[in-house]
């Protein structure tokens, strides 16, 4: 029987960051993770950090490599109707974003946690939680054939969209909101220099495309694709041809191609659960909400949840007050819904939903209006860099 203050299910960015911040405030936690350390560290996800996320990583003593290796971006571009219009984030909001892959964030987090002697139970199976309604919840799991049990004060459900924490809550205690989009993103990673210094989001008659990067020598590109597409059908050369066909000519001509080192398809989804607290269980990050990747809000929202929850837990152990713990759900959901709205809107103006020419003209009119209006650009920019914390 193991005992800890906070049992954290899932060692993705949410769980690892929560555990690190709690540790720095003298609070003990145990992480229970379904996959191996190697698997968790190698997963490729998004790569744009809001300043608030950077600040939280610094607060967690994780900034050293990130500050050295990140690329600071003061803007990005929107491509449509053969034009390219820059969104001057810095000029509009006095803020910038940092390009630093989630894979790197996760590696830094695992290293920091292991160096501090954290207890992380990797490759745990049959994970189950019990007793979240009373004050002594239990987490049970199997590791290397042995059944383990953790008793704790709180359980943090950081186990992603497919995790068990949300599923452990009685159906009538939870409400879910969901929107599926009729397309996915086909992404590739390649060791070629990025086509531009900043990101380019492209609305094209053939579908959306995004030019992103991980460093000055590693590019990340995406094209919108059908939900039934097979990865095997996408050779590297087909991908590069499709990408270039969706970019304005001068950008398409500048794309440097090369062999992909990773290729994957992900469906787009908006998903929110309410509330986020059930007795002693708190849902955090992807376990609580999913946003389409347009605008790169997923990891930033997860970090924002962690920020609210860790402070509430620290307050509880310092003062005995449960006030902030009781406000976690409401506080996190207010921020979440604004990011859900933003990523839905950004998706809706940049992707091809149908062959309807009227809908297409509306999108182009909106992009044209946006690029000519400081008011509209400021709205886009302040959401993109991350809304202020209350
Ligand atoms: N038991 C233990 N661990 C589990 C279980 C389970 N039953 N189910 C899932 N997990 C683990 C997964 O293996 C994964 O490592 O929980 C972790 C969840 O990590 P993520 O899915 O990355 O979610 P989160 O940590 O909330 O990260 C925020 O926001 O949009 C994104 O891409 C972004 O993944 C990032 C996320
Ligand atoms: C990425 O680099 O993976 C990325 C960047 C911006 C987005 C989404 C994904 O909006």
C-alpha cells in the first residue's frame, strides 16, 4: 500500500507539470502512467507556447533549455486568395509566442521529475479509482504483474481524452459538449529548413494547410485531409505536392522538401466536460477538453488548468481552505470555453467544409475584412497569444 497527497493519473504534460509544481511547494504526488517512459517522451504534438505557459514552465524551474532553444515569434501569416497577410502579434498585443515542441516540454518535465526522485509508475495497467466521494480516494493498478494500491487526499485526472478518470464519474453527474469536424490534419515532420521564419495558415480551395516548425532546421507541415484517408496512401512526394498546391506561388516555390521523419493523421474535435471536479477528483487538460489544433491551444489550456489547480492545492495544504479547490471547475471552464470558441472560429474561417461557393466567399470576405481591420486583427491576436489570466 502506497500513500501520497495527490495521486496523478497520466504522465503527459498536464500530470508531469502538476507533479513538478506541487513538489516545489513541498507537496507529494505519485504519477501513474499507462505507457512507457520512452513512449511518453517520443510523442509528437503541437509546438506553440503562449507567454503564460512559458511563465508557468519557468515557475516550475524548467526554463533553461526552453529559453535557449525556443524560437520567439512576433507574428504569423494568413494566406488566402493568392495573398499573404501578416498578423503582427507584437505590435497588436505587445506579446509574442514561443515555438518549442511539446515533445521537448515533455522530455524536460520527465528529466526534472526523475532528477527530483519523483515516483512515476510507468506501464501501469488496469488503472482504477475508487472513493472519490469520500476523503480517502484509492487508486489501484497493475505493474509488472503486481497489484498496487495508492491512498491519497486528491486524484488529478490527467489521463487525456481516452483516460479512465472521466469515465469513472457517474454519467448523470457529468455533461459533455462535442463538435466533430468533417476532416482531419495530415502532418509531417522533416529535417528541412522551414519555408518562412513565421507560421503560415493557408485557406485554399483544395483545403487548409499550415507551415510550422520545430527549429531552424526542422519543419512541421499539415494539410487538411478527409477522415477516411489512409496514411499509406500519402507518400512523401504526394504530401509535398499537395502542400505546395495549397500555398501562394512564391511560398510554394520556396518550400524545401525532404524525407519525412514522422507522418500522422489526427481528426479534429471540440469537446468539453462540465464540471471538472467530482468530490476529490479533478479533471485536467485533455481529460477535460479537446480543441482542434488550429491556433495551438491544447497544451496551453492544459497548462492553464494546472496553474489554477496547483495553486488551489497549495492553498489547501497551507491553510486548510477548500475555497479555491471549489472554484477550480468554474475558473478553468471560463478560460476553456473562450479557447474552444477561438479554435472553432479559427478552424471555421480557414478550412474547407464543403463545395458550397457561398460559404467559401464568406470565408474569404472574413479573411479580407480581418486583414484590413486593426480591431478584428487585435481580437485574433489577443486570443492567439493567450488571453490574460484573471
Ligand atoms: N491510466 C494511466 N495513464 C493513462 C490512462 C490510464 N487509464 N489513459 C491515458 N493515460 C496517459 C496517456 O498515456 C498519456 O501519457 O495519460 C497521459 C495523457 O496525456 P495527454 O494525452 O498528452 O494529455 P495532457 O497531459 O492533458 O496534455 C495536454 O493538450 O492538446 C493537447 O497535444 C496537447 O497532449 C497535449 C494535451
Ligand atoms: C505545430 O507546429 O504543430 C502547430 C502549430 C500551430 C498550430 C497547430 C500546430 O496552430
